[in-house]
C-alpha cells in the first residue's frame, strides 16, 4: 500500500500492487486526492468516505469495494472495473467513467452531475435517486438498471440501451434519447 506521503504527492502506485479491505480498513481518514492509482487492484477495498478527488484510477479494479460517500469528483475511471461496488451517496461529479464496468453497482443517491459515462456498462446497477444532470451516457448499457426517481435532466442518452430499465419517477427533462433502446423484454411463452 502507498504511504500517505506518496498519495498526497500524486506518486504512482505499481499497477501490480494490491490493496484489499484489510489494508485500507486500518486507516481512519483516507486522502488519495490527485493520487495515481492507474491499474491498481483494489478489490473489496474499504474506501467509505475516502477522498479520491481527481485521482487517476484508469483501468483500476475496484470490484466489490465499499466507496460509500466517497469523493471521486473529477476522478478518471476510464475502463475501470467497479462491478458490484457500493457507491451509495458517492460524489462522481465530472468524473470520467468511459468504458467503465459498473454492472450491479449500488449508486443509490450518488451524484454524477456532468459525469462522462460514454459506453459504460451499468447493467443491473441501482441508480435510485441518483443525480445524472448533464451526464453523458451515450452508448451506455443500462439494461435492467434501476433509475427510479433518478434526475437525468439534459443527460445525453444517445444510443444508450435502457432495455428493462426501471424509469419510475425519473426526470428526463431535455434529455437526448436519440436512437436509445427503451424496449421492455418479454419472456416467450413455453409450450
């Protein structure tokens, strides 16, 4: 694990370095602002309320991690794996999540204002009450995602796949839905 001094200075963490929940849980306040965590393996990491503002998490693996209430404002998570992670109340405003895999992630009440989620995978993700105002979700896969009461004002959903997504109470004011797939799948009758 990197030292606090390394994290604050933005020094690089070896892409082969693994940070697990046990390593991180020993620290009360985790400040990784501006840290270079490119390619880091952080599966099941306990990063609740961590400060990861502007952190470079390009190709990082955060599967199953607890990022409840974490600040990821302006962070780079291009092509990152964040499957089944808990991002409840996390701030991902203006974060770059292009091609990121957030399938089955809990983004309940998350703030994703102006986030770039171009071609991101959000299948079966929980985005209940999430704020996606001005987010770019063009080409994103939101198959089966729960967007109940999500704010998608001015969101770009061009070519997004919203098949089987739950949109109950979602706000879509001025959202761009050109070529978006909104089809609800039905199960064929068995004979």
